[in-house]
């Protein structure tokens, strides 16, 4: 559940400098009661106002752990704010500054389709031996489905450990919603290709006969990130032709041939850590969202940082929706109960929390 609030005209027309003045003033007034979370893919002008900068789960957990915080403002997308609310305490409120900042990949696994797929799969195999894994980039309802069926959540940095957890408790994994992170993880685990199948929710039994499903160890939901789908093997080949010594790192949401051809793959945090380890003067091409790449160019002036897709590095338009204007308005009205409040109600909240808590066992 969320309480959606449109941005009033007075804030829509506010200049960037006026917005910054409001944000600075409200941060000073609210002090330790406020935590602004900024995801790595946010606009560059928003990042300096974040009290914490990082990946979605790490940000949510960090804010929820600050017991003095009453207002958590997540500059990200909807599923991130949901996760922050699931992890937060009863005295904390979570806000998403722009109510239209969603995630197409998360929306590719709607609850009704997932429940139907689970029922169809259960007609073929014993569902007690199927462990669902939901990527963090998923709705609260999918996380709740995962929790009540013995599964767990994973991030792009711990998916391999999530696979280990699942196989220690079951025979098969049903992985949602990003097929590419799932396939790349299965490849890293050296699971035979014939034992990894793609479930198409538009087709009966996902498009497979019963025997294929019985032989499968990993079943991937047909979902993807529209940003990372843009990168191709041709982009890697072109960058290597331009810069023979270039190092290439990509996000594991990229297609398997892209991940296989890169020098490394990893989450946004792992990409940043990879850059820190490279010697001065290195040329590194990054296959991920534009705003992170642009910021890395600024932060590593002693490197040659390149977007992997030379002419049109893809941008997440949903991350880009959040503006200084949205943040200024949210901070101005949150003490009055205004702004776009995100609230996950029971039983979804508790079931999703169970799946998130299982992820903590990976550590």
C-alpha cells in the first residue's frame, strides 16, 4: 500500500538552487530523525544529499538499523522503498519521493502469474523440493510468496550463496524475476545447460513438457532488466578494438554471452570496488546504467572510464524520475503526514521479512 501524492505546482516550478536550499534546510531541521537513501543509479545532483549511498538492500538495512531515524526517504524505485519498509521499525516511515518510479523487471513477475506457475509446476514435481529464490529487484508480494514457500531473497552479489542455500534444502530452484542473473549464476555453478530451463508464463507449464521440468534443477522466470539487455558482445568487441588493454566489467543482469566475454561481473558496489583495485592509468569499460558510469568518470580521474555501449549508454528512466523538486517537497511535508508514503501491510510484510531474514543466513 502507498499513499501517492502529486507534486504541487509550486514545487514543480522551483529552480534547482531553490530546491537545494529547501533540502539543506530540512536536513538541518530534522537532523538524526531523517535518513536520505540514494541508490547508485540516481541523478548526479541528488547523490550529494544522500546520507547513505549504495545498493538497494544495503541501504534499506542501514536505515532501518538507525533507531533514532523516524523518516526514511528512499531516492530509488518502488520495490526498494517497499524493502526499506519491511525492514523498518514500527516508529519509522518510508517515503518514495516520486510515486511513478517503478521497476519494469519487478513488474514482470506479477503475483497471479507466479501463483499459477507454482501450481502448474506442482502438478509435475513435488513442490516441497522446489526452493524459490527472488532477486531483491522484486515486489513485496513476490518476496512474500518466496518467504511462505521456504525460499529466500538474493542480491546480485550473493546469488551464488543463495543457490548453495537452496540446493542444501531442495532439489530445484525457481528463480525470479531476472533470467539473466539466474542463468549467469547457474553457469558459475557449472550446472549443465540442459538442467536450466526458462519458464514463459504465457505458455502452459512454462512452455515445457513434464519430463523437461522433472530433469530441470534451475527454472528461470522469463524476466529481464531493460537497461542491461542493451549490452551486447559487439559492444565488448568494439571496446577491445579501440583499447587493446581495456578491462571490461559488467553487471550480472547482462546476457550470458556478455558476462562470459567480460573480464569481471558484479553488483554496483562490486563494480566500484573493482575500479578501486585497478592501477592508475587503467582503461575500464563498464556495462551498467549511465548515471553510475558518469559518476565513476568523475570519481576516478586517474583512470580512463568508458561506457561499454559507446554511443548510447542506457539509462534507467525510472531511477531518473526522482528530481531535486521531488525530494524538496517530500522533506517539506513529511512531518505533516504528506508525501508518498510506502507501507507494506500484513501478511505480506511478515512473509517477505521471512525471506529477507533467510538471506541473512548466507553470511
